[in-house]
C-alpha cells in the first residue's frame, strides 16, 4: 500500500491549497491502480523477451503503451462528441424548419 502521508506531503509541496484527506485517499487509489496496471504490462513485456525479471525498460515501455492507449481513447471520445454534435445540430435544424 502506498503511504498516504507520503502522498499528502508530495501534494502539499506542489500546491498552496489545502489538501483534504479524501483527495489524498483518491490519489492513493489512483496511484495503486497505476502500479498494478503498469506491473501487468511490464510483466507482459518481460515475458515477450522470455525473461523472468522486470527491468526498467519494461516499465518505460509501459509509458509509451499507456500514451498510445490514451491517444486512441481521446480519438474515440472525439469521434463520439462529433457524432453527438451532428445529431444535436440536426435536431436544432429540424426544429428551426418548423418555424
């Protein structure tokens, strides 16, 4: 488990705002999830190289993979936003035609 005190200290060092216990707990949860996900991807990277030891390069490759996934995710969201925007504009156009 990632120590909440350490996370709170890092947060406070990077903001002049107050830091609530809930915000620390939420960030700890996110960080722990990142560690688990990164470890799983790094494990796959090591296994692909037929190794039983995780190395720094396995972790570094995770950043590239995570970035690639985020780009795809943002692209998909953008596509959905464009579709919704077009639908909304069609509804508005239809409503305006009635008047």
